[in-house]
C-alpha cells in the first residue's frame, strides 16, 4: 500500500539544474531516513543522498557532493533533491527510497526497504 512516487525528471542541458520530488503516500510514514539512489545505463546502482527524518542530518555520495542538496518537508511527507551543475554522468534513473531499520550504512542499498518506480534524468550536451 505504501508508495514512493518520484517526479521532476526530464532532460536538461549540462551545467543546468534540476529538482526532483518524492512523496510518500498510501500508508503510515514510519521511516527513519529517506534518500535517493541512481542507476545510469550500464552502471551500478549509486548512492546519491539521504536525510534522517527526525534530525535532518544529510549525507551525500562523493560524486554529487557540492552539487546536490536533499531536503524534506515533514508536513507533506516529501523529500526533494536539488541538483546543480548537472554533468553527463548524472544521467540516470533516480530512485526514491526509505529506510525503516537502518540495518546498514546509508550508502548500502541493502539497508533500504521501500523503493519508488524511478524518474528518468537525461543530460544533454
């Protein structure tokens, strides 16, 4: 019943910005942290960013540090990913994800319990 629904993907030019959204719907919100992973064509799944729901502490993957900002709207059960200065390597399907138990570290996909369908981000030159 619980769903994570991403939106905001599309095609952008290199150097420009994009903001993604993810809304939790259809159930009780009980996640300790939420975040974003991505998978580019032919690439491994890669951690992008995460936020602890209560404290607001944020974490970022090395490839996006300084260019990405994750935020949350507690009242709307929504997280956002603002990405600036997009690069060709940023092209990927971006997945919203939520973690209940925090069994592993934030960048370990095995820790994450619920996944959205993904939203496609393409970067053109």
